C-alpha cells in the first residue's frame, strides 16, 4: 500500500517491540521501588513515582490511569514479597519488606 512501509511478520514486529516494552516495564518498576524506600499512602506512592519518572499529568483521567498503573506495580511487588500494604487506623500505608 502506498505510504505504508513494507510488511513485516508478526515475529519481526514482536521482536522489535519486545525490548523497548521490557525497558519501559523495568523503568516503571524501578520508580515504584524507589517510591517504596519510605512508607506512604497510595497517593504518596503515585506522587513519588510520577516525580521519579518525570511525568506531568494532564488532568484527572490521566491521574487515575497513572494511579491504577502504580497500584498494579505495587501489587506485583507485594506478590513477590517485596512490598506490603498495612493499615494505620483507616489509612492504607505501603511499605517495602
């Protein structure tokens, strides 16, 4: 087709995208691990992670999407035994293990 590059196989496409995707995942995980160096609320974890990555949030939808992503990384770290969610009264606090 005009204006569309040459066709590539699924394997070639997967190979080209896998490395940058893995690098992005590891960078995000490292930022969440950095946020966990001090205990904090979920909102503090989101703010620390955002600062670590240098992201600027454009509005409420992006804030909640980013917060959900940070929560997923925290859950991953918790499943690996590297983080724990505790409660101080009614306040959830994330801590590293």
